[in-house]
C-alpha cells in the first residue's frame, strides 16, 4: 500500500510523530497521488505540527491587493492547495507568505501574521521554527525553495533583500477587511534571491544541518532549523552578502564553525 511505503520513508528519516515539520514539495517528483501523500503526512505528524507554505506572492500585489485566506489559492503547488481544504487545517493571515498548519497548537503558531510588514518578519512563523527545533523537508526541491533562509536573512538584517517601499494590501478577516503594508523580497542584481540559496548546500551538509533521504520517488533534503540558522549566521557574519554576491560560498566562511 502506498501510504505504508511513504510512512516507512518518513521513519527512515528519523522523524517523530511529535515533531514540528515544514514541508516544501514537488508532488510530481514524489510520484504518487496527492491525497495519499497528505493522508500519510497528516497521520504521521498527528501529535506534532505539520506546516505547508501557502504563499500568494505571485498573485497578491498592488494591482490585485485583496488576500482572502478562505479562497485565495496558493501559488506553491498542488499539495498546499489540497491541504488548505483538509479538516482541521488553519491558514495564517500573511497576505503574501501565508502558511497552513495542522496540529494541536496550530492556531497559536500562526497567530498575528496579519501584523507583519515583511515576507518573513522576525518573530513570525518562519522564525518560530527555531523555537520548536523544527525540521524542514525539501521534498523533490532544493534550497532554492527554502523560505526559512529568507527568514534568517531578515533576522540578521542582511542588506539589499527587501524593497524600499511597501505594498498596500488588504486582508479579509471574516466580514471585515484590514489594511496591510508589506515589503517584497528584492535585490537589484538578483530578481530571484532564493535561487542562490543552493550555494549553501556544501556548508549545510558538512556541518550537519542538512541530510539527504528519499520520499516516494523524490529526493529529500532534511534540515534542522536551529543548526541551519547557526551555519547561515556564521557565514553571513563574515560576509553579509555572500549568498548573492559570491559565485560560491568559500569554505573559509564556515569551516571554523
């Protein structure tokens, strides 16, 4: 049975049912039915907290400013859109970088995101992954999809990562609508900042922040949020713009960690 096979794959990753896990994924790469994949994940982590990004940055902007957490589709894959419809799943109110969560304290975890003014505001849901010693699973994708690294850059106040001016957006909360002012990820020389996050792979693997496995037919990068933060912070303390401005992350920036 497919669910049994996928469950065994999770066990091989040494993941516990009580873990907090954020998953970025490519359903096509996994190679199995999307509903079976979600059944597996929700059953396995029923005593923990399962989080999927449900970002809307591709569609919610100044020309289309209204974010409705009940109806605005995610722009980051089929699993996230199906997850939103599952019983017990709640969605955060961040207008461009929302997440959906399933677990006993999911409501508490996503609370207050409508107040944030950047994609991954310090103290927000992505930063909270460190407090929970969370795991990040990149299933069928690499660090180019790892939003947590954006969060690290925001915590460290790395320059040239955000637009100067915020967008004026609207968030629907029940029968009310509130105004939100949110800056975008922006770098003058790299329009897709996260594409350069793959430069961190060598350091993350070497320093034990990332390991590799399989889930279904997909490769998986498994990251520990706290250790990932430590490695990336160490690199950026020495060269705050190393990720975007350098062709490679030189070993001297992380070997002494």
